[in-house]
């Protein structure tokens, strides 16, 4: 064996030689994992984003089952270290210098230690890089050296950075820690096979294992393994001199290759990737056995534990369980440190779990690691700069950090500091220099973050302001457009009204004149036409308006239209329209009036309305009855009144009501009057029939005469009716039949009257003046009913009389 | 004669330099005072208006025109220091009139109480509140600058300003050096016996 360092090795600046204290923990082999009562698995045991829990409280999990999946590229999965039940997912204090709490999955082991189904890769050389990286990522492997960076990310450098050298970091330079040493001694073949897999993934040409020469057993074991696997060509075990911090990534690269990682860069920038031996074993296990990262080798050392050594510990094992296993002497324990004495941090609690990066638990006594001496003023001795492995100026950085001059600290390459603690170790004034640098780095990081977020905020604010301004501008533009349109319309309107003012005046006056003339002419023509044109009676008012239009001459119509159009164009067209409508209405009214008179005329087929109404009654009353004459007069007055004013019919019918209380004669008069009223608006078919029947009934009821006279009167009435109704309508026929069979005739007449009433009701909508028909509809049944009831009794006795009279009359006729 | 030559040379020089200056004044003219941008970069961009200006940029312009540099509570002392250094002025303590420096906070809507009035959305200078009329609103915490402008318009007072919790990713070390570690007796705030005890 050659104990001399290789001649071709380089060295780095500075460095220190603290007491190693490694022998205590290398006396015993690695102990098998112990199974604690509970396992606390933080979802964030790595640098990057927190993993996302896949299990819920109460779930049963198997050993090796993934319980949290990575949430981003720089993230790592978490697996169950043993089979058991998830008892809680809650925040739990983490082994971190901040002492913060984060979400943890807490598992109660069931003691069976049942493995989940594993998927090992039979021949990793057949798989491509991405598949292997996927495998490693799913195994949740992070760097086991202490930083905890996800391995799958580190194994996947950018394509334009070809890796020519793979370095396996086996230096383990920090005092007390022997986890890697023991791992190499006992599992050298796994280390080499893991290295092979990593080299395959990275396609690197050469592999170097950098190991301090204070680990002769490990070096021997590695060399044996390399020879056994016949890899001496590719893998070279490099013994390097003992010096802290040769295990630092950048320092180890410098020792082995002489290259320096550029400022702010990563080793891949110079074609080098560096991995820890523990990571290599984890990769080997993940690929060859399919086992995820669920345990690691941790050194339990320090004078406060009775038994010092290394143990394979399940991740999530509480530190107190480990300390108890190694017989902690509580009274001796002064400081509990995770990591080494140089770079580790003090733990406040023993309930904290072991995580992926926990390579050592140092339970130190007061004598071993006394409290740091009080900080004194910097004397500018320069020992720190001599010790600095990164060739920085620690005291300058100290001043800048203390006075918060972070810009200057940055310009002195503060970010190249690896926080190894060598400067603090050598400082005669006991200044905790590294803590100042850590503080300054944190502040710079936060400032940087604040700057980016404030830039982001400014962008958002400006975008929002621009958006609001744009919205405002759009609104304004719309408003402007509307205002312009309104102004243009106004101007147009004014121009039109200016032009139309004279035109309108001339248009309006002739319009009224034309309408008046047209109406007058229409009236006159209607009066002429009335007798002949019965069929137009049912036509609606709209048609009548059209009727009125043809009444005008073509020229006049054209004039009116032109006037109307002019009025419309000047946006005052509505009044013209209204005028037109009014004219139409007036003409309709006129027409309706004439129609009414026409209807009442129709039975007599004579041009004059009033005389014809009086004719039939005149004949019936010719028997010399003053009552009848009065009734006549009244009826004439009513029929006069009706065409004169449509509205007054209501009054007249209401007047008719009080007359009911009068004598029968007067009642009969009133009745006839009321009968005449409904007849007027009633339709052509209904009117004559009901008129005749009612005159019949009224005559029958009203006359308290002798049977003979009454019979005579009736017969005469019937005859005159028959003569008058040359058209031969039903009423006439029934009246004719009634002379033979008075009972049936009367009954039929009654039925007809009801029918007529019903008809008049149903024709309300059709009639020109609804008010009148509705009145007649209500009035008629009331009047008719009371009259009929009274008449009924009379009629029964009359029936016999009439029969006798008829026979006598017949005999008289024959005579 | 020699005097005339000297005068002519000087006149020629004056004309040349005048032309150069005239050219520079036209072609290298700076439209906006660049110091406003620099000040604006230092200000925290919360757009909270606590300085009594409608946003960070108006305050930056005001500072450039001579206003005090201690009117920004969200920026706190760090901002005042940075402004003092940039503008060559003396450090002045934060003007309490405009508010006090608080830690980073973000708005949190108690969503069960939100009535969906959208008033906070309109008030937010960052567009960091999400929601629609009669729908529950929520704050996008990453975009919130903690300006407090949404608190006042809320008709049901369902918005809280909560301090941002420190996570593992934004935790930082404190500045070391507690006062009781002072060795020199006159520097100590407490007597030796108590400090050692």
C-alpha cells in the first residue's frame, strides 16, 4: 500500500487541521436499523419544493411505498421506511437551524416491516438516461452528503455541458463523522456499482474517488471492489491529504483536477459532477434492487453517548430513540449537534427526526464543545484570510456584513463562501464570522427577492393603470361618438324644421281642409249609399278608414300623402299621423252613424231613416190609441237622439228604466223604446226580427182592450208586418203562422227574442259602437224578462180568447 | 497685432465650443430625470399611497423635486438608507405621520363572510384579488403587496392583514452578536454578575 499522496494531485488555498475524533465511532460495524414507536417524515427534506402528500390519516402503508410525490422539477419524493399506519399529517419541528415547523407524515410502524412491490431494473445499461433518472427521482434520492439536493436533478445537467469527469466524494473531512468511512468499508462493492450507474447516466469518461488518506480500510475496500469488478481502467481511487475542508465540492475538484469552479457557476460548467458515496449506494439500491431511499447511515458520536458508532437508521426516526439506543447520558449532554462540529447546527429538541441529510448526531459534552468564547473586536490579524479555502477576504466580508454594506460584500465575492467555518476556527477574537456571512447571504437573497417582486409589482401596477386608462379612453371615445352623432342629428333636425316650418304650416292647413272635405263628401255619399250597401256594415273600422280614402279624389290623396311624408321627414310626422288617424276615426264615426240609421231603415227599404221607423208603429197604432201614439213619439225621439249622439243612448236607456214603474202602457212604451235601442246597433239579420216580435208582444201586452179589438189589431199588425217585410224573413213567417197558431207563434217569438239578445251580445265585438250593444244586451233581457213574466199570465187567458176570436174572425172573413 | 490674433483664436474657440454644446443640448437631451427611475427602483412598489402620493412613482418624482425621503412606511429604514445614499442626503427617521414600518403582510379575505361586492377588487392596485360580482373573492397572496387599500372599501370588514409566515425557503439567519457578549465592562448594559449568572 502506498500511503503517500499522489504526486499529480493539486491543493487548495488555506484549510485547517482540527482534531479528527473519528476513531471513536469506527470501532463497531454498522448497526442494523431499529424500529421506533413512530416515524416523523417531513415532506421537505431536500432543497427545492415541498413534496405533496399522497396518503391520508388512517391509511396503511407498506415499506417502500411512496407517501409524498415531488411537486416540481427540484423536488423529491418521500417513502414509508416501514409498514404501518399513518397516524397524523401535521406540522412538526424540523431539524433545521431555523427550528421551523413544517408538514410531516407521522407513521406508527406495525412491526411487520412488509415491503411493497419493488421494481428493480434488471439491466440498467439497456435503459436510456431519462428512464434511469425517472427511476432515481421516484426513489426520492437526494444528496446524502449534507446539502440534500435532489440527485435526479444533479444527474441531469444541461445538454451543452458534456461531463467528462465524475468525482465520488469520499473525503469526509469533517471531524467526528465516519458514516461514509464505515459505508465504504462494509459496502464498497455497492459504492462502486452505484458509481458505475451514475457514470453510465452521465456518460463521463473517467471516474475519480477522492478519499482522505486517514481512511485506510475504506481505501483498501474500494480498491478491492474496483479490482473485483475489473474497473481499474475507468475508476481511480485518489488518496488525498487530510485537510479541512477537502471534502468541499469545489475544493475536492481543485485537489483532484486542479480546476476551479467559476464564480457563481456549478461544477458541470467545467465538465465535472461530484456525488457523495452515500448517494452512489442509494442510486445502486434504487436501480438494482428497486429500493427507494428509506434509510441512511448515521454516525452517533460524542462523549455524551456511552456507545459511539454508526447505525443504519430509518428516515423519520426520532433522535431521542437513537440516543437512547446508544445509551445517552443526559447529565453529560451539553450540546446536541446535527452534522459535524464545523458546519453542523445545534438542535433544540431530541424529538426531531432523522432526515435524508443527517450524516451525524453529535452529543457533545461541555468539555468537548464548550460554549463559544465571547466575541471580541477584529484585530485585523489576517489569519482568517490565510485559512480561507476560497481565497476570500473574510475580515472585509465581516465588516461589510456587519455594517449591512451588502453591495460591497457582493463585490468581494461573498457568495463564493462555502461556510466551512475555517475562518471562525482560526479567529483569535472568537468572531463567529460564518454567522455574519450567513446573515449577509440571507439578506442579499431576500433583497434580491424583494427587488424582483417589486419589479413584478410595478409591472402589474403599470399594466393595470394602462388597462384602466385604455378602458377610460374607450369609454370616452364612445361618449364622444355618441355626442357627435347627437349633435349631427340635432343639426339635421334643425335644418329639417327650418325647411319644414313654412312647409308644415301649408301642409297642416290644407290637410285639415282636405280631411274635412273628404269627410263631408264621404258623409253625403254614405247617406246615398246606405240603403244599397248593406254588406259593408260588418266591415271593421280599419276598412272604413280605407273606405274614406277612396272617397277622396286621387289628387287630394296624393296631396295629403305628400304632406304626411313631409311631416314625417321633419320628425314631426307623428302629429300628421295622428291627424290622419283622427280623420279616419271621424270618418268611421260618421260611417257608423249612417250605418245605424241605415240599419233602422233597412226593413222599410226607404232612403229616409226617421219616417220609416215610425211607419210600422203608425200602422199598429192606427187603431186609435193615444198611448201608442205617445210611444210612437217617444220612439221617434229616441231614434232621433241615437244617431245624433252615441253617448246619450246610455242616458236614454237609463231614463227608460224609471218608466218601468209607470203604468203598463208607459212600460210598453219604454219597452218599445228600449227595444228600438238595441235594434239599432244589432246586426242586419237580428234587428228586423226582434223589432217585429217586440212590437207584436208589446201590442199584445199593452192593450187592455176587448178580445175582438185586440184580435183585429193583431191581425192588422201581422198583415202590415207581412207587407212591410217583403224580404220574407223568419219573424214575418212566424207572425204569419202565429195568426193560425198564436200559442206556438208567441213562444217562438219569445225564443227569438232571447236569441236576438244572445246574438247582440255575441256581436258586441263586431259592432261599430260597442257601448250601445252592451247596454242593449244588459237592458234587453231585464226589460224583456219583467215584461214577459207579467205578460205570461195574460197570455194564457188570451189564448182561449184568441182561439174564439180567430174562429169568429174566420167566419167574419168568410163572411 | 498679436493681441488681435489672440482674440480671434479665442473667438474661434468660443464658437467651436458653443457649437459642440448646442449640438449636445439637442442630441443628448435627457427627456426625463433619470434619478426618478432610480428612486422608483428603490421604493417598494406597494402603491399604497401612505406617502400621500397616488403611488410609488409620483412619490419618486416628488422626492426628486425635493420632498422628504422618510414617508414610505412599507420600505422602512432600509429604503430611507438607500434613498439617502442615492441622493446624498442625511438619513432621517421614518415619519410616523405616514405610518409605521410593519413586517411583510398580505391581505386575507375571510371567504365565508365575503358578499362578493367587488369593491376590494377595484381598490387593489396590483389586481391581486380574484372574484366576480356576488361570488366569493380571494387574494392571490403571491401578488399582494400588503398595501391595505382593500381594507377600507370592504363593506363587511372581512379582510385581514396577516403577517407572512416564514417558511424554510425564505428563512434567513439573524445577525449574530448579542449585546451581553460584550467583554468590556463599560459596553455592557447589565452588570457583570447578572450577565454571568
